[in-house]
C-alpha cells in the first residue's frame, strides 16, 4: 500500500489529533476499507490504496460529509432567530449528491420539530423527550454524532468535555460552524471552491499558504483562538482552515460515549466516555487547585506506532478503559498510575494529556498538559500506591472542597508526587511520595474536628518495600531510617513516633490518642526536637525502670553519617521530612550504603555515646553495663559540653572503665580537663541530637577504642 505522511496531522493540539482520526475514518469508510494508520515521529502516517494525489482528489470530489446537526441547541439553525444560511444551503433540493444524506437528516429533524410543535430551544424534560425521539428516528450517522456529544441516562444528560455542552461551547455551536465550513469549501456544489485545494494541502501536509480565513475555532486549537498577544499587534483575530474544522469534527465521532451500569442491571447508570477522567492539577507546571474546580475534565489521547485499522481504533476507544487495581481510573493521577502499571489497552506507546481548562477569562481551552510514555513492562513499584487508596479516599472525602487550605495543599502535593512517581523512575520520586504523605500526616495531627482526628485515621503500616524503593543512599535517609526504627520498651514506652504526634502505639499507631506529655516535637529546628526526644525517652525509661534504654533500632546508622550530621554537612529539613515519612512504614533492617569520606568523629561524641547504648558494651568477652546520666542532655542543650563530658568520665569510671585523658596541644592532661574537650563552633544541641541516633554494637566498640584506656584484658582489642 502507498504510504502517505500527513505532516499537517500531529498529536498536539487537539484539533490536529482529531483531524488525523477524521482522515482515517473517512478514508476507511468511503474509499478503502483496508486503510491503516499510525503515528511516527509525531506525524500521522496513512497506508491505503490512495497515494498523495488520490487522497486530495478523494476529499475534493468524493468525500461525503457526515450529517452532523444539533437540533436541540440554540444557534444550531433549527430555531427562530438562528442563522439559517448554511443549513438552508445544505438542505436545498439542488444540493450536490455528496450532501444528500445531510439534506435527509436536516429534513428529518425539521419534521420532528414540527410534529412536536417546537420553535425555540427546548428545556429540561421537553429536551430529554426530544433527544430520545431523535435517537429513534434520525439517521444512524447523526446518532453517532449524538453519542460523541452527550450520553443520555435515566437521570438526564451527561456531556463529553470533548464537545462542550452537547455540541456547543457557550454561544459557539460546533454543528453550525461545521455546516458553514462545508459551504465555504463549496462541498454543497458540484465543484469545490477556489481555495479548497490549497486549504486541504495545508490541513493534510502542512503546506505554507498566504493566509487563513478569520473564523472561531473554539477550544480545539488554543493557539488560533485569537485575543491579546495572539499576533504582532495588541490583539489578534481567530484564524481557521475550514478543512481542519471539518476533519476535526469528523474525527470526534470516533470518541463516542455510552451509558453503562455498574455491577448489575438494577444499579445506577453512569456515563462512559473514552479515556476521559476527572481533572487533576498534578503533573503540569501551571496546575493549581482552582483549575480542577473550573475544568470540564481531562482527555488522554492514545498514540500508537503500529499501523491499525479503524475497526481496531473503534474498539480501543469503545473500551476506553484504564484500570487501577480492580477499578476504573477516575482522575488524571489515577490514569497516570494505570499507564505506569500497564493497566491500559496494549499497543499504545504514549498518551497525550489534554485538560479542558478555563483560560483567557471564562473561555474553555483544550490545553495540552504533557505526555506520558507507556512502559514496555509493568513497573512493580507502582503497585505500592495501592496501599494508599483507602486512606487517601477517606482523606479526600473528609476534606471535600471546603476543608482547611493546608490540608487541601497537602492532598495536592500528594497528587503531584504520585503523578511524577508514575511518570518517572528512581528512588527520588518514590521518596517524594513518602515525604508528601509525611507532611500530610503532620498536618492531620495538628487538626481537630471531623476532618482531623475524628475523620481520618493515622496512616501506618506501609509495607517495607517502600524503604527499598525510596532509599537514595544518602546520609539523610540513613539517619532518618535509624531514628524511625527506634522501637518501644515495655508497655509504657512506645516507638519514636509517639513523640511526633499523638498516636496510640499499642494499636500500632493506627488510631489517635490524647495529646500527652510524650509529644515533644514542635516547630523548632531538627537538633532541638531530637534532643527533646532524647530527654523524654531517658526520663520515661527512668520512670519505667527499664533494664535497657529504649534507643535501639532495626537499622542503625553508620558513624560516617553521624559524623556528617555533627559537621553540619547534612540537610536537616530533608532528615525531618524523611523522619515523618519513614514513621509511616513498617520498620526493617537495611544495611547502610557506603558513604564518601566523612569528617573526623569528635571524641566527645564517642565519650557521651557510651552512656546511651541500648545494650551492654562488650569488650574482650566482658559485658559492661553503663548506667545513663539523664542530666547530660540538659547540659548539652545549654551548650555546656565540657560539664557533660566530665559527668560521662565519672560514670565510665564507676562502671569499671577508664577513659583516656584529653590531649591538648600534643600534651596529655588530667581527666578532668575533658571539660575543655569541645571547640567553640560545636553545638551542644546538635551533639545531643546525634546521641539519639542509634548505632550498631560494632560501632559502639569502635567508639570505646577512641576514648577508653586499653588494659591487660583488652590489649588485643585495641591493637
């Protein structure tokens, strides 16, 4: 078959995409039933018996327009005060043979209106009754147009955003303009008009021409809609190629909707529109929550690279389904999830996302919102999002459209993160989802009333796979994971999460609790909050008479990460965000990633950390039980590091261990001179925060090597 490359048919804007569908549909139905087409390098490629000249000749002389009319809408040419010029030309007795079907459809609609004694635009129940009679008596091709423009249900009409509100956009009636374009092209006559051929070559092959007529194009081509800054002057007129408008509406018939029922015949019917979902502000730079309120919806247009016949495309658009788990995708975010998990019909290489947004005042424009590739293999990590569905649904329902602005912003941030996670690969985007969830959890913990603690339960118990997918190997992730993995001790001390928000840890943090003294996390900086948590856990352990400190973690941090934290080389905001996020996930053991060279570890940290070990220090087959000194933490928070070190030295001596003297200016001094074992730029709060970060038993032995004197029984250990 000859292959004709249609450079004028591209996936964007919407008019150009629909134009390509119109070419394939008309050629298949009226010229070559074996015609196929596909997208290649962002242009439409047609394979049929028609070569380039045959294709031009077909549209100029043999193409039969589909009878597209809207005898239910004002301005359609069927009612009083309507413009009748185009409709009278197409319904005349001497109309060209190619428009005979058009004439019959117009006359049939006029007869029905006359019998119903309707002379003005019908409303409400009268309109519903008229539409049902049209479906029974109008030609099948016109009914196909009706299916593309609206869906009739028992409860009334549902309009497809593709064609406005039943074939019109405000005062712009698409059918009236379609008929006007046919008359302009001269298709109602025996021979087409003077400029018909050059306009056709421009529409199909992108041929440059001198100028285009000034006609409204509606929402389909925002770049041609005119208005301020539309041209070199202050304001420009809308421009349109008549052939493009004609082929666009012909292609729109491929996206016919239908009324379907859920579950069984007795349940409520709903509209099923091809690849049409509720709007979402996620996934494009200019998106905002206000866009979703004023939008008519989103349309995801499939792009395929294997030549397909019109019958295959009709089946594709007839199904028009994208599934998330066991349900149909309902929003732009869920559609992105369906694409990433291959929950769409196969054979599609990518989707062009179009949103019907209010721009340029109150006008709706089919705004391109980007593209998303369909992966060749399912992305297993996207299945993690299934764990969020129930909680997110409750969160959205509780907030509605009038919830607190900070909660609505939190939901919007989650949507953006999920969309990017589905669109791109990597731990960075999975981590962004977790961070957005953690911030939403933090906002919920601050919210009272039905939207807060009584309406939405805390999010907890996400699978450990989240940890593996979001681990970026950074010291911030390592530290946050170690802190989030701190577990409870006995029945009185819970995990570290109880110090961040009021949750019932005995119910696995799946319910809220009264805000008690355990919650010490405030809006202060990270070091202040972590040091407050350390002080609280030491106090609780002392009251509960715990045998060991409640500071153990399933994933201890490396000394390299802690050294970077003490030197201020880590991002504190990232650690805090990850800490809130990782508390939502079930704890798991993950080995620390190798880190680049880190700064030297301060010896005062090593000295103080030996008093805060959750397990006994084991040296040369001997276990040393070192009792903690809770008064160290207030001293550190007051930046009195030397005094805290002196207390640690005395406690180690009492435990049977001998700290080495502090070395200053190359000379050993007395043990009491540990009071001077800090530099002026070291923060006591940051040192106290670092003491909360769990470490492994082997790292604890290494710290002992730094600050303890080797004796005869441990000589081998310290070689």
